[in-house]
């Protein structure tokens, strides 16, 4: 009875008082771009390591944006073993935008840096060397594609509200069974950890960003210490969001016009993405790991077990908790065009995330923490 009541109380709190994190569509609120404004200059920096599958679409979509201001792109090829650089150059040439794309060959990764951040550092150094710095810098991943006039709308939001950062949680690919099983929940759990409403609230300390699309004011990025300030962070987007929130208000939202084309056709593919940074999220602490697993068992698994095998009011409360978690998941499922029945399966999805989290810790202790494209990048923690 106590466990069932506690689980139900947690779900009531999450739905009623956790920044409306579950109301996905509420934060898909980029307004139409204005008909006229003084459009600022933007330098786009793309870190790319073995991104042949998606980099062409990324380059084409960004440089084809109907943006009235100055827009250029620097792609940093982080020692790729495929045709990333050539595909990017060919894509720019195909739309007559070769003069707006610079491809840099990345230097070897120095100690203390993660690969993505080192690539960004090199790109931003190139930007800083220009005779006239840009007003904004767009940090975007090589698998992200932009459609419509989303860049204009993103800039307009930044300009009108004087944001230090505007960031879009890209709509991830959700086609394979593995993606349908795990991707909507990834967005749901991210919002639970970093409620978008709290991120946007200047009075709250909660800060985050979505690494696939971060538009930062150039002066704010410089004053926040630049990429150097977070050089070893595995959860680099949220670390950067926290730094930028010290420079002014920030905005984090959704947009159907910012999508990832990266395919994750197997559960192992998605699991690798999650395991890369899960233990870092727990500050490399065994105690926090144990607490997290126990907490997830209480919140996600206990209601199902008690609903199926319990009796009396304990079963009633457990059913209510299970129903609330399923209902809370519905807006995210609708956003991704998935069946409402996945809501009932959220406890089974949570089990997979628990496994990935434990695996992240195991990889860390094996010296393979933060593994991404052949590089282990997690920093050893003293905790």
C-alpha cells in the first residue's frame, strides 16, 4: 500500500508541478518570421566525424535556408575515415553555395577534450579569426536537417526576446522498431530531467540545451568562456546551456522543421547513444546510480507489479499510477506519430533505460566510458 501510494503521489507531482514537461506541443511554439527586420549575421559550425550518411543533407538544408542575412558554414572534419568532407563540399557545390562553406581538417584530439567539443573549438577559432565576427553562431550536428524558414523564426525569437541562446530539440528519426520503442521515451525523460518551462524561466537555475541545434549570441558565448569552459563534458549541450544562461535568458523548444536523419535500426544502436553519457549524468557516482535504479523501479515498475498482483486499494492506487504515466506519455507519442498503446508499455521501456544506465557505468569502470566512434572520452571522477 505504501509503495503504491508513493508511486501515485510521484506521478501526480510530475504531471502537476514539474514544469509541464510532458506537454510537448506547448513548447513547439516558434512564431512565424516577421516580414522585415535587420537580420543578423550567422556563422554555422558543424563538427563531423564519419558522417557521410547525413552530412550532405545537413549542408544542403542549412545553406538553402531562405535567410536574408549573412549565412556561412564551417564544417570541421574530425579525422573521418569516410567521405564526409567530399560529400559536404559536393552538396554545397550542387546548390551554388561553395563560397559559403569552409571545410577544415580537424587536428588530433588533445588530452582533456571530448571529440565533438574539440571540433567545435577549431571551428569557432576560425570564426574568431575573421575580420568581422558574426552576431550569432549556430552549432549544429552533421545529421540535422532544417526545413521551411525555421532559421529565420529561430533568429527572430532570439532577437525579439534578447535571448543569449535559442535551442531546438531536433525531432529524432522514429521509423524502426527500436526507434519507436526507445526514441519518444528519450525525449520524455529528457524533459523530465530538464523541464523546458524551467529552462526558459530566468528565475530558475535549471539550464539545458539540445546539442543538435544551438543558436548562441556570439558575445554571450565569448563571455561565458566559450567551448573551452566545458572542454571535457560528455553532456556538452546541457553544460553549454548552463554556461549561456549565466549570460541572459535562454529558450529551449521543439520544431518539426529541425530533424535528425541519423538511423538507429537496432536497440543496441539506441542503447549506445544513451550509454555514452548516462553515467556522466549521474556524476560518475555509484551511490547515485543505485538510487536512480531504485527510484525508477518505484516510479515505473512497482505500479505494474502491484496492479497485476496486488489486492484492494493498493491495486487501485497502482492502476491509477500506471494510468497517469501512460497519459503523461501521450503528447510525446502524438508528436512522434506513434500509437497511444506505447503509453502502457512505458514500464517496459524504462527497463531498457535502466539496463543502458548500468551498462554506462560498467563501460566507465572498464575504461571505455563515453565511447563514441572509436574514442573513449569519459573523464575519471573522484566520486
